[in-house]
C-alpha cells in the first residue's frame, strides 16, 4: 500500500496491545491495513506552550513531560505507544496506511514504520509539522537518509533496546549488567516526551545530546550487523549462541567495525564497546539471526570497504567483508 495514498480518517486506538521490537524482529514493524473498533477523533492540543529546558545536556524545545501525540503505524510498536499514552490519560491520533497526517495536530509524530517506508511518511507530512517527526525504533543507519531529507538537524530519534516474546506479554527492557540504567536513548526536540512516556510504563530511556547519541547509534548499528552476519555464517544460530559460542569472532568483527567507523566519521568510542554489545545479547539470547534490510545495515560497512579499495587503501573490516560475500554466495543476502 502507498503511504502517501488517498486520505481517509484520523483514528484512535482503543484496544490494548503490548510492546514492541527492540533490535530486530522486522515483523514488529508491520502496519495493518485495516482495523475495527476505532473511534474517529482529532488530536487534542497541548495545554502548555512550548518551553526550553536542558536535560542531561540535550536542548529540548518542548515540554519534558508526556503529552498527546500522533503515531504513524498501528503495528505492535505504535499500538504499544498508544496504550502507554492511554494509561496516562492521553488520546493519541493513530495514522494508518494511506491516511493523512493531521496538519493541526500537536506533540511529537512517532514514526514506527520500516525503514523502506520512511520516505513515504516524510513526503506525506505537512511542512509545518516536519520538525515534530520522531523516528522510533528503526534499525540500521538512517543518518545519511535523514540528511538528504533535511531532517538530520530538526527531527527526534529513539534507539529502542527492548523486546517482547509475543503479543500481550510485558516488554523486556534493555537493561544489562554493564548498563543497569538501560540502553534505550532519545535525542532531539521531543526526547523529553519520549522518556516520560516510556518511564510511565516502567521502562528506561536516556536523554542524550547529539554526539553521545551518535555513538550509541553506531554501537547499536554494529550490534545488528555483527550478530546477524555471524549468526547466519554459523548456520543460523541464535543471538545467544553467537554470544556464548562465537565470542572471539564477535569481538574481532566489532573491533574492526569500530576502527572503520572512527576513520570515516571521526568519532571515538568509549572503552569496552564489544563487552557492552555482548551484554545486551545475553538479554535477548533467544532472538534468531538473519540478514535483512541490507541497504540500511551491512551495506554501510561494505561501502566503506569499497570506497577505500577504490582509493588504494586497505580494508578495515576484512572479516565482515569475507563473511558478507560468502553469505551472498550462499544465497542469504543479495547485492551487487
């Protein structure tokens, strides 16, 4: 279905679902085309005017508490966010496929769709509300895409580290022995609202300024790329098996990836990056592994390799390159 199709009605969620995604499970990003028991309603306005505040070094140009918002996508993620809001007394506007984004709405616009659907959402967003776009839970590297859409400076983003075994169960938060404060992070205009909503449901969320958020984003990017590739290479084993049985491979691949990112992006990772990624893997050990969304994930590292090769420079991620090419030859992923 075309996200930018003919407008229908604005709808509110009335039922209860659960949460959501965290790191992979692309099925969690699907959006139903139809739904029953939905009430037509316009998004309520905020009772407070925007204000400026400082939270953990992140400049917020909106209220730091929860508020009614617009949610793009009525899958597990979007429905779960709406349930959290409803529990706190807020009624959020849920926008499904083909429906218009309210121009007169207020609050953040949570974008909870697959990466390949992001362009359609952005194109359908009224110009006056583009700064409210809050990209929630997408896996992979989307920074260049956001820059191309001129949203890298104005939009909000959320790195989601939480998972759910099945519909109706309580979500598992991304809390590890190395990061007891939790790993889910938000940045941008609506980071305070995101944190307030998640914390109202007993979940953690760290508010970060641009630079530390970027580092956290790259660590999550390495997690999904390395664990999925190694899992496929070793026969489709789970994340937990990669962590427990192929630890040395994981550490080697992540160490190479760190060097490539630091060389390209000019960032510097804090110590014990591989250890943090292994610790998170232990919290989602049951997750399966598969190579998905190649253009948004492993292609980032392959592009670095090919750019360096064209310039006569050595490959900084030889293990990743070797295993990725083998995965292509074995039919696990397609690329030129």
